[in-house]
C-alpha cells in the first residue's frame, strides 16, 4: 500500500476526522489545559501523601477556597470547548484564578495547576478562529441571511393598510408615506 492509496474508511477513522474538525473550530488545547489545571488545585489540599511510613497531610484552612477555584477552572475549561465565544472571559478568569490559587491552594497545586492555568488562559485569550478553506461555505451561508426565516412581505418600509382601509395602520404619525420617519422628531 503506497502513501497515495486512500485508507479504508472505517468508523474509527470517520470519528477521528469528525473530532479533528470539531477540535479545529474552538480553543481545544486551551480548554484542556484550563480543565487539567483545576484538578491539582482542588486535589492537593485534601490529599494525604504517603512517603514511606510518613503521612503528609496538606490540609489547609483554605481548603474550601481551593475546591472552589479548582471547580471553577474545570468549568471554565469545559466552557472553552462548548462555548467558544466566551474565550476571552474564560481565559482572563483562568489567569486570575491561577494567581489567586498561589496563596490559597498550596502554591497553586504545587505550581502544576498554576502553570497549566496560566498557559491555558493565555492560549484562550490569544486564540482566534481560522478562515475556512476556499471550497467550504460557512454552516449558515447556505440557509440564507443568518439563518433567519424568510419574510412573507418583502416591502417593509411602508406599513400596509389594515382591513381594506386606505390609511396606514400607524398611530405614531411617523412613516415614510407622510414624510416623517421619526429621525428628528424627538426634540
């Protein structure tokens, strides 16, 4: 089989290509780093590490704060995957939470969570959607203008008479038919 021969299209190949396309349209790696940063920040204050016969308890007085910071970072990471329009907010919030985790949560989860949150937050802020390839249309481009339903009356500049009456159904007195469009009628 040469490099130019197409591979047999299986279910795994199809799913992998779909995942790759989905991953390319959002800040996936930023979301992964932010999500992973929340785990050590939330875990270490509640962990009891065993070093030989020595038990090292890292419980701090700010354990609840560490748990809140960790959970918020995980939620921000997931929101970067599924709500890509909040990327700047989520990135800035991840950076701020990483900075707050230094004094609150054992140096930000022994600097592991801190560094992951800083890198992920910076990646989220810096991410920008790429341009579509020349052969592809945007998903909403084929539907019309923005996916909105088509209007039944294309002439919406003049209000149509109601019940056969010749006067337009406009009680404000500002319509294009009488020359008053309401632009300078406020004062």
